[in-house]
C-alpha cells in the first residue's frame, strides 16, 4: 500500500475538526492532522511535509492569510494545494484568496457526510503533490553553473531524484531562489511498452527503449538549502518529455 496523503487542517472550532476527523476515519489513503491554533499550524508547516492544507475562516493568533504567507515561505510546503472553507459565498474574499495562493474554495461542510465528499473531491490534487515529492536514492556527479552568463560553477553529487526535483550535495554556497544549469546522467532505465508484440515485428517508435544518452542539461531552481550548507533541494524548471519519462520510469520501476 502506498504512503498516506498527509493533510493539515486548521480551524478554530474544535467541533469542526472532530467532524472532519470522523469523516476521514475510513480513508486508508489519508492521514489528517488537525490544529485549532494558527501559530501551531505555522510551526507544523515549517517542520513537517504535508500534501495539502485545509483552513477555515477563523484561527486564533494567526489568521488564514497570515498562515498562507507562512506556508509560502516553507521550503517543504510552498507548493501544496490549499483548500479554504467559507461560511458563505464572498467574492471579494475569494479573489483575495486566489491571489494569495488558495487552490480551492468550499462552503464549510455542515456535517460528516459533506466533509467526506469534500476530501474525496480534493484527493486527486493532493495525490499529485505527494507523487511529485517521491524521491529515490540516486548517485551521480552533477555539474552546476549559475550567475551572469553562467560564469560560476562547481561539481556536486545528486543523492536523490524524483519527478519534481533533486536533492544535491553540497550546496556550493547557493541561495534559495537561485537558478542553476545542471548537467548529469539520468538513470539508465529502459523498457519496451509492448515487448511481446515486439518479438514478432519491427518495433514502433513508441515501443523502443527509452534511454538517456550522455549527460542531460536541465534547469532547476533552489527550493531549500540545509542550514549546514551540506545539501540543497532543487525543483526542475522544465524537462523534455523524454527526460520526464526516464525519471518517471525510474521512480515507478522499469522492467
């Protein structure tokens, strides 16, 4: 069974949190973490990885828009889907929310059944966030260049690879937000999409082996840097379809 999707729900009303937890007790795919204090929610977002956040209208000590700002500053959770619950249709508040980064709006469910439907409705977006952060160990040298006209460079090592990015060490003195040009070998995974049919005839282009021939050039942005500078996390800034396919096959397993 795959790892559960971790969702943080922040609401000042304990009864609402209990209703949401009751609605998700039968979900094998979901781990719901609930808090009723904005400051506690901010601490969790800065220290733990979640795949989605649900927040309501009232939060003690830190309102929902302040919490969104904390979330966007979190290297772990800056890109997660955000669901904001409202008591009524408020167009201006929704416009403000979308500008702040809210992904979905929903009327606050009045009962357990409506909460059940809500979590099922947003499951797909949160599963995408979970999959994007799946990383497997992968070790290879990587040439990193940056700065004006890419005049600065250093050699590091890829230690983990995923569909959304890489973990690399050391950081080379790079800061969060900087863009790097990377050059490294992608995992050498190959597979035929229909090997049985290929035995009796010439392979079609879609059935040929997928390989990365030689070092690949990929742009990436620094998402976080370890306080020690020992490692950093990078998000891709665009992959070719062939590069993405090779990485996906490494993550899910190629044969």
